[in-house]
C-alpha cells in the first residue's frame, strides 16, 4: 500500500467500505445520557433509538478530536515507513481539522522523511465520505499521495451538499448555522433547505412550505446540478426518517438516475448537530455548485 488513508467518523461510511479500503477511522466523542461514548461500529448503531431519545429531550454534546489523538493514530504508520493522508470533516463546522494540522506539524519534525497531508473536505457525513472514497479509488489506480491530495482539493469544489432538518433548534444550539437562517422554522410549516458553502459552512439555500415539497425541491436541485449521474455513486443520509429517504431516492431515479445510491443513517455526532428527521443528499456537480 503506497500510503495510508485516515478519516473520522463524520465521514459516515459503512463498516463494509471501511474494511474494503483498509481505512483507519478516528472517532469523535459524544456524551449521551451523561456517559462518554464513541461509535466506530456503524453496523450496530441504534439510530432509531438514538434519535427517538433526542426527540424525547435527551441532550447530546460532542467534542472534537484532539491533536494527541491524531498523533497517536498517525505515528505508528509513520514509524512503519508509510505516508499518511488524512481526509477530514469541514473546518467550517468543526475545529478538529485544525487539530490534525497541529499534529501533522509536530510529527513532520520527528519523521522528516515521511509525508503527512491533511485535506479539509469542506463537508460532513457522506459529503466527506464521497471524498474519502475518491481518495481510495485514486490510491487503487496507483496515484501518489501528492496526486491524490491535489485531486481531492479540486474535487471538493464540485461536491454538492443539500439537506433539510426537522427542527433548526439543534443547529442553533450548537452554533453550526451561519448567516440569518435562524428565523426560518419559526413559521408554521416552513421547512429550510440548507447547503454547504464554498468554505464548508452550513447556510440557508431556501425555504418551502411542507415536508414533501422540500424533498421534491432537493430532488429538483439534483436534477439541475448533477453532472454525469450515470457514473456516480451518490449519498443519502437521514436521521431516523427512512420513509423520506426512500421517497427522495425514488425522485432521484425519475429523471437522472445515478449509477448507485449509498444510503446511511447519520452517525451520532454529526446527527446530533442537525437533529431527528434531517435528510441530506450528496453528489458531484460542477465548479460553481457551492456558490449557487
């Protein structure tokens, strides 16, 4: 293996994909019912129970990955003579990417012959995950770590992330919402459409009355912006609203069917910030998609 690829649990990848591509995954920590937890086992995460508890008022808090955790992860790989490519959660919504840079700078002094490259995806959940999978495919194709980093930095401009939430209170409470979108959702029946902007922040992209209508609008944005869907694996993630996810996927196949859909429950850390009934779509578009 030419270099190691490391990501974090925000990438929301299935256990099967993690094993298939020999990925190393660093866990975010969260606090649920007063106890500290990590979740590295996507196959056995009780998403329905977790989001039901949130609906009932259980408070979930999270903490970022520390520089020392990155050092502890990267160093054995460097010691074995492998370079490290870290592909992480957006710096626009988490300080963990900054921690990875601190760790990389410290380790470069100790292992000057090795490369440690950190990529800010400007994404989360399967947006981040799609970029991790792109890195894995490039490595399989024989690309170097530098070529892979350059390709990811270029590709992140074309990653479309559009989603809706059941209640904006979760994003408001954790400070993950940028701009003036906090007023949306206080009006009866008005549902927000949110997106990741050009620096990976969550911003308002529109608002529509009615849940079905907002799902239709997400599908319409896919139709308007997707590039070469027949070649793509796209991502759909949800917070215990499988029926809505299935509806969205059916709409995606209506006009511009993708090659494949990767459907997942939101993992607990990112899911706790957007809250129950959130529904997100991730796909590849053109260079201007983050500005639209």
